[in-house]
């Protein structure tokens, strides 16, 4: 991967409420983080999202290092990880509200699936419910089941009004499920960033997504991750996120 480049749009081509104010906030965060002043506000917003997701992944790693992880931290780790997928889905959907989180989570998982399955590479929304996204020695998981597991991790139940085939019932929790996600997430995020560089519609949805420029750290982290090594080489997003190891 070469040095980070701007996403396609300097400004959205659709009418976005309060965009001028939002753009200034992203520019200010980038300035505080010591980022390149030539980056567009949307580039900075995308980097913020990548930085937040990386921080979430670091948190998952910390939880899985607990010696009693199967008893105390594995289930919360899955719930935290799912929040990263929800954030990605919020950006892809262009969700400007504080609601519709389950839909964002579904789209996030669909995006990851479409990044792996050639037949759906340009049709993530059409990614079907029945395709297995994760397979462990214990079980095979479709994206609706992964969504249901997030509900279990977050608030102790596995139902939602969008569950397609009734309530899911889990007799045990699969302690292999997180191990396969780093590669899946890495490819999905690589595809997302590449699409932002070329896709006007995806840029407009990112602009619309309700994400607050709260702090400089995620932006600083992204620019740090994207810096060249001593040999002048840059890591791709896929390489950066593939480094996470969640096997226990």
C-alpha cells in the first residue's frame, strides 16, 4: 500500500445537514492529531472510523488475554467486537440517526461476507442469510446468527424484531468464533477504504453517517499505522488488521 490518499470527494455531492460544521470539526481533529493538512474532511472521518475499529480490536485482544477468559471475558469480547461491525455498517448505510443499530450490524456483517465471496463482491446488500460466514469445529454461522450472538453478548438474549426465522437459542458459547474474524475484518476494511477512494455514493453515505468527531486519538492512530517503516514501505489496512490473533 502506498501512503494514504484522499477519498474521492472533497465535499459531498448530496445535501448533508450541517456538513460545513461537521467538516470543520474533522479538520480541527486532524490538525490536533498532526495530520496532513491536505486531507479532505471525509478522508479524516474515514480514518477516524478505522482508528476506532482498531482500538476496539485492541480491546478484544486485551480481554482474550485474561486467564479466565472463557468464564469472564470471551462473551463481552464478542459483544465489543460486534460494535466495530456495527460502526462499519453505520458508515456503509449512511445512518444519520441514533437508531437502526441492528440494521447497521447486519450490513456490516454482509459487507465482510461480500468481501470474501466473489459472487457478491459488488452486491453486499444481496448477501443471503443462508451463506456460512464463520465455521468452527463446533458450528457454522450465518450472518443472522452472528447478529443474534451480539444480542446475547450485549443484553443476555438472542432475539430481535428482524430475526428472520424466529429466536435463536444457544446452549453454549463457541470459544473459537472470534479467531477467524481478524482476516475477515481485514479484507472488509481494505475493500471499504479502496471503495472510498473511487466510489462517490459510499463517500456520501460516510458523510451522512452519524459519527461525532469526539477526539483526536483515532485519527492520530490511523496516521501512525499508515506511516512508512524504516525501509519506506507502507502496510495495507488488510496487513494491519490481520496482525490480530484471537485464538485461545
